[in-house]
C-alpha cells in the first residue's frame, strides 16, 4: 500500500509540473511579457529614415531553380541606393540549374561564389560574410520575397548605436490548405506577436532566417563542426556582445509554407536537432546575470524544446493516476480523444482531404513528434549540416 501511494504521489507531482511548464511557456510567459510592455511601455529605438549604410545581402542556396528567377526579380525591385547595395550568393554544391540562372543574371551588384563541395549553410554563410563589404549584412533565403522597402526598413533602426541586429516580419502564405500549412500559419502568427512584445520590452532572442540584418562587425563565425540554427545563434551572439536585437514589423517578407505536413515535419526535426546542438554556444546567457535574456530564453525556448518530453511524462502520469481518480479518468479520456483526432488528421492529410482548423490537433502532435525526433538526432549526433530543399 505504501509503495502504491508513493507511486501515485510521484505521478501527481510529475503531471502537474509537466503540464504547468507547458502552460507556462505557451500561455503564462507571453501574457507576462505583454503585460510588462503595457505597463512599462515600449523601449525606444532611435531609428532614422535617412540612415542608409552600405548593405551586403547574403544568400546561401542549394538547388533553388524553382524559386530563384522570382527571387532575382524581387531583388531587382528593391528601393535602396544602388551604389550602396550588393548581393552575394553562395551556391552550396548545387546540381540543378541554380548556377546557370545566377550566372545569367546581369546585375551590377551581384557576386556569386560556387562551391563544388556541399558543406552546409553555416560554412557558406561564414565565407559570404567574410567577403562582404557592406557595413550591414542582410541575411535572406531564396524563397523569401521582400517588399521594395524591406531592406531600407531593416537597416533604419541600426541608426541607434544600441541596436546590433534587426529582424523583419515574415508573413507565411498557404501553399494549399494542408494541415501543415494551416497549423504553421496559425503558430507563426502567435510567434510574431510574441516577438514584437519581447522586442518592445528588451530584445529578441533570435531572428527569422530569411529577413534580418546585423552590423557586419558584430558577426561571429558559426561553428563548422556541427549543425546549428544560424538565424538563432547569429543574433544571440549579437546579444552576448551587449547589443539589442529588435523587431521591425514594417520590414515585411513573404514565404509560402512547405505545402505538406511531411515537409514541415522534416524541417521541424532538423531545426530541433540544431537548437539542442546550439545550447553550448550561448550558455552564458542562461545564467541569472543575463537578466531578461535568460528569463526569456528559458521561458520561450528551452522549456518549449522540452515540451514533447513533458507531454510524455504527463501522459504516463495520467495512466498511473486514472484508476484511482475521476478527475484523472476524465483527463485521460481527453488525452485519448486528442490523440484520436490527431490520428484522424494524419489519415485525412495522407488522403489529401482538407482539414482547416480541425487539423490543429494533428499539427500539434506532429510538430512535437518532430521536435522529439530532433532531440534524439542530437543525442545520437546524426543531424547533418547539409539540407534538402522541401519545396
């Protein structure tokens, strides 16, 4: 009897701690940040509309023939002083028509580097930034489309000497109405809202890979011996140097979703493995001396990366507690219904049946499963530094 009661007590603690951490990260922390912004007001940024430093746009690409012509037309439409703007492309061992398309693009500010051996995005970005001449480096992706004013609006806040990097606002466009696309758009809208509040209060923790800018002198080369999330680590290194990373909601960019849940799953698993691998690179920011940055990293990132493990613990605890509790019997029933809805979503998605908002349970389950896969890839050291195009 004593052992059984002890097991129930441990299960109860595990359940409430696990669920509490999940609820805190996704709901309580964002609400706390929003309230703090409302009470304290936004931290001012001395942006300057006339600030126009020289800019190098760097783009690491691999087999992007499908979107590259549109990207080049999009860059041509940029409204920024031509004499202060150049584009540097790094083709990471592309085997399709990517190199030919770039070579035929006639633009006075173009520079192209074709690497014969694939090494991954990090090493390519290191080489491109090393060769950049602009005072500001803008990071973009082949499938990210800008408005004509985006680059100007990205660099404008850098007139403030306290600002080291600026992240634009990425708007996701549905490529069909699959559960992956609908779920990602819903989640991304929530993330953009949270980023705005973190920026208004103090600083962002990372950036959106296809639309952000940093002072070139603040760039810290990415580690080349492991696969990491470059758009998370590069801005964090800026924060480690004592500068703010802010959110420019008027610097708009657009991307289509991957178009399939399988594509989103692969992307999330890769990012998950890279996130865990990158923790050792910003350990000083996790201590209490880092203030808000540490608070935000633990609340917004570290706990959230652990959510799949926390949910598994909560489910296991529910199985132990349900036989002796009406409350936990109801909780178990709700958990099973959620899993059944997720399974139904999987079947419907594989059958190409549109789910709309009803596909959210499937999306939530699949993305947490992808993060769990990423965690085990990190543990096993099996995440490659190269990537595959999912479009």
